[in-house]
C-alpha cells in the first residue's frame, strides 16, 4: 500500500538555526512530490514541488529550499530560520491522475 | 490565476442534519477536484476525487458534485454525526503535469450531539 512518512511531528527551533524536514513515500514510483505550509488563519500555501530526482520548482521565494536526492525522498531545509517560518508543514504526493495523499505534517515553532 | 473559495467558513449543525459545503473556482480549465478532511493538528485525509469529465462521486454518506462550466463543486454530507466535525478543504488540480493542488481556505464544521 502507498504510505507517506513525515518527521518530526513537532519541532521548536530558535531563530537563526538550521532546519531539515524529511518526507518519504512508499508503494509508488516516480511520484510528484510537494511541500505545503499552513499558517494560522490562512490556507495551504504551496512552497515547492518536484516531478523527479533533482528537479525542484519553487512557488514562493523565501528563506527555504528543497531537495530531492532520491525518487521517494523530499527534504525541506533552511540555513537560518525566521520567526515567520513558523507553521504547519505538509508533504504530499501525486502519481498520474490519482488523488493526492498527504503526510501527517510537522508543526514548526520558531522562537 | 486560479482562485478557490469555500463558503461558509464555519458551520454548526445538530446531529442528524444533512448539509452542503460549497466550493467555487475561477478558472474552469481544471484537471480534477478533490475534497479533503483535516482534523485539528493533523494532516489531510482524502475524501473524494472527481475527474474533470465526471459529474459526481459518492462514498458512504458523502457525495461530491462538480459543475466545471460554472466553476462549482458541492460536498453533501448526509445524516451528520459528531465525528464529522473537522475542517473540509476543496482543492483543484490544473493539469496532469507537476503543477500542484490549489486549495480553498476550508469550511470548519461542528456537529453537536
């Protein structure tokens, strides 16, 4: 069966510290992978998407970056976190014309 | 630019009521539309997927319709239960390529017993 793993579930980081969030999928190959952020009172904002290894498209210029070192691994990073990076980060995948599946999310609080 | 709007933003109903959640989108050239459920602090759970060539999809007490030409979709929940309390999100996908889902801000449903 197809599953998606995201970790950690919660994270508290000081301003200026680095960030690495990881997402892996199982049970599918060559998925499109996505990172979204959900801030309080706002909708889901698309941050990055990838259609293949090493292929990253950025939707919103900001303090974050993404990488896809393997077919089923998607990583969200930052060199120096800002307070405004706080939010709920969600990873998702889609294959072909199927429905999108989401991970359980990471709650990031920058203090 | 595609925009997705969900009305109402919040809804409170007593248990047993049938209810309708609305979703509208500005550009009718969509690939498919998907309804999700989100519980507080959790990820998104897919409820129903409607391809652009379809008019409706059903799963249990849920029925989603799609009128692509008018840019509208509805999610009908029959005989609501307290366990249905959650935020319901509508999202449209523009094409089969890498472009992602564009979401509405959701409708937060509260069903009282």
